C-alpha cells in the first residue's frame, strides 16, 4: 500500500530537479544579459529562487488535462520572462540612461519597505493615486528582501507571470479543453505579455490583479458562489487602486455576462445571479466615478468631450504620436479597434521597437482575418460561455476607453491588460466551439464540477 505513493513521489521529484536546473541556467543567462559588468550575489540568488518556485508552481497547478506539458511550458515561459525582464532593464540603463518610472518606483520602494517592516503604512504621496499605490506596493514587495533594481525587475516580472498563470487557470475552468494548450502558449509566451509587464511599475501589478479578478469571475460562473465573488472583488479593488477605469470595464463586462449568459442549474441560482449583478453594477459605477474624479471628468453634460481633447493633446506627442479620433459612434469603432488592439502596423512603425511590436500585431490581425468565418459562425454559441462574453465585452470596452490615447508607445505598453481577454476570443472562437456547455460535457468542457475547490 505504501509503495505506490513513494513511486509517484519519485516520478514527480526527478523531473522537478531537472527543470530546477534548467530554470537556474535560464536565470543566470538573464543576469548575464542585463548586468554582465558585475552580477550582484543577492540578485543571482533571487533569480534562482524565483525560477525554482515557478517550476514547483507548474507541477502544483497542473491537473489531468495538462499535467503532461504544463510544467515544462511554465518553466520555459518563465525563462523567457526573466530574459525579457533583463532585456528591459538593459534598455532602461543603457539606452534611456536610467530615465524611467521604474527608477522612481524602485527608490520610493526602498524607503517604503522600512515603514512596512515597522507595520506602518508608508507616508507617500506622488503625482496620482495610481502612482502612489504602485510606490507603496513596491515597498511592500521589497519588505522581506530589499533587491537591487534588477532584482526588483525580476520580482515584478514574477508578479506579472503569476497573473498570466491565473488567466490560464481561469480559461481552463471556464472554456473547452480542445484549445487549452494553444491558449496556454499564447498567454504565457506572447512577446507583448513577456516584455511590457516585466519591470517595476503599474503594468505588472495590473496583470496580476486582473488575473485574480478573471479567475474569480470564471469560478463565479460555475455556481454563483459568494467566496469567488469576494475573490473577484479583491482583484477589482486592487486594480482600481492603479487604473480604476480598467477595473470598472471588467466589472461591467462580468455583470453583462451574468445578465445574458445561460444560468447553471444550482440552488437559488436566479437569486444569486441577480444579487451579484446588482452588487457588480453598483461596484462598477463606484469605480467609474473614482476614475472620472481622478481623470477630471464631470459626469453628465459635455464632461466627456474635454477629457477626450485633453487625452489627445497629452498623448499626441513624440515620435509615436498618431493622428486619429476617439470612439464617438459605432462607425468609428472598427478603426479604433485596429489601432488599439493591433497598432502599430508595419507602415506605422518608425523605430526598431515599434517594428518589432508591429510584427506581433500584424500576425495576430492576420490570424483573426483568417479565422473570421469561424468566429462569426461561433457567435451563436456565445451564451453558453459566460467567461467568453466577459472577454468580448472587456475587449470592446477597452477599445472604446483607450481609443482616446493617440500614442502607439503608450497603447502598446498598456495593451498587456487586454491581451489575455482578446486571446480567449481568438483561441476559443477561431476554431470549432462545442455545442454542449462545459458542465454538461466533461469531454469538451472545463474541469468536472465535482472537483470544484480542488484548484487554488
């Protein structure tokens, strides 16, 4: 009776050790790329610890649907993430001469870490609420261990990668398994998701908080359980501390999915659903009000037009500025969608970074055009998948809100917030979407409902 568990443990231990070694080598490569002039011992140890932790995470979150390939994919993807983080650090130091938000966050984080260790909330007030929140969060991250700035980059890259993993686990719970590996590769290895949220700053935190909220939403749609609503609430509130308008979009998209998706057969399902719709709508309105206050919008009247003008003037500067219009009607939505989700395209790129970004954007756009007949055909199945409705609604809302930003550099960086949701639409709808719902067909659906609560 005791032999089998021991054999299973040995079978799990050997590949773990192998991939720990691989992850360690990748971490060292990342260090060499970023700081060849003099590697810091503490940063080296930190990189090795983070890489080993991700290997262990891969084995812990794998289930019967992906155990054969997920740990390897997570190890490889996290290796890419560390290299991307090291590359971003190198660009900051050698090309931008340490002129960037990450430098300020690192400095404030070192100061705030001392106050967190004394169990005090740091007294920091910077340019805006989101900037202040990020500085305090950086200090909290640094409280157990004060890293070098490169170490801080690795810490925040890991934070973003955990968010990417949460997006994957949410997809695994809520969507069919046929394209599970495709989504995993896309959300873990897409260059934009590897590179942009890989440094100290808001983008890494937003990917984590949105990932928490997305996973909570995926679990809510199963049985309308309050505990998952609380988890989503935590993610949305944390995201609202940085970018409340993005948090409001996700809250509203989830409420829309609850409203129009097919209801699971659970006790008091209708009551639970309407209670969550009401609570979510109120929350989305509150977050939208917070966003309007921070951005200087006066609700009602002509309040939105001055905001659009201000954003256009503020962002339409520099070499990445573009001449376009914000979404003010349905007719302007297609052009804004191309610009926000896929810009810059090759003819818009005027430097190396923009050209590299345009390659990914062009390939994604080409993939959507190629699979467009399937996407349109699968629209009739959308109500069976509330997480898919959430992803579509969030993507559309993101396009509308961010169409006022007329700078490809800013758009490319902040697009990491919407890409996990856009990938849900492409991967699930671009191919055959099963007729039956996940809860009625374990062969094509998410994890069987009797295993609810087995995942973390």
